[in-house]
C-alpha cells in the first residue's frame, strides 16, 4: 500500500493574529487617527472663532468712546442791547444734550456751563448729576440769563452796532462709562459752542458746537 502523505496546513502567525485581524486593527487605528485630526480641526476652528468674536467685541461693544455734551435748540425769550452804553442782557431756554454712544450707561457728576463774551464770563448755569443710558442722549432743560454788567470790553459797542452778538459756551463733564456691569472707564466730555444772536430780530442766528 502506498504510503500516505500528510497534507500541509498554513502556520498561524507568531503573534497569534490572523491576516484579517491585523487588517482590522490597522483600519481601526486609521479611523482613530482620522477622528483625532477632525477633533484638532474643530478645536482650531473654535479657537479662531473665539478670537474673531473677542476682537469684534473689543472693537465695538467693549470700546469706550468719549460722550459728547452740546447745547440744543435755543428759544430766545428776551434780548436787549444798547450799543452806546454798551450793554446787553438776554434770557433763553435750551437743552444740555449728553450723547452717549457706548454699550453701557454714562454716569456723570454735576457741572457748570459757562457762557462767555471774548473769554469773559457773562453767565453760568448748573446741571445736576445724572446718567445717559446706553446708546442714548440725555436732555437737560435749562433756563439761561446772561448780562454784560461785569464786562469792560471796548469792542462790545462796535459789535452791538453791527447787529450780531457772538457768545461762547464751555463746560467739562466728568463721569464713568459702565460696561457689562463690571468695567468702569473714566471719561470727561467738553463743550465748546459758539452762539450768534441777531439783535435786530432778537432771535438766534446760528449755533455751532465742536
């Protein structure tokens, strides 16, 4: 009888894994690597987005601007002038406008508005402390009385004879802008307005504020 030959069988890998198992492990590692890359990309995008948001906030919402203080419309109640003396007196109503363009309220202290003729004081009016809300304008109604009784200017007579009286108003408003209830920034607002009265019609001719 012919001697039977033993059929050969493939030997198992030394590490105990079959080829299909090794390929599965390699595929799982590749999947994990891709997930880590995606996660890193998402984190990078999130960080860039946060930087953009913070930058936008710092340039808009968190940027503190100096509020503006100006005179509003002037309603002349009385205006008398005598070129020969020379002298004048006037009474009018107006509004002190505190414009706040910040994303937070502006709290300001009491202040004095001074009216001047060629640098000399002809009258003053006080405004109480208050606040202008976020992105809003605070209007304070005032009545102003001005007189040249304390003046010694030699040019007043010629100016009154010209028919136009030019005055200035000046003030400094100090306060703090509050942002997000946690950040406070000191800001001082200044007023510099030029007022021209038409003496013949006894009305306001022009009002310009810087």
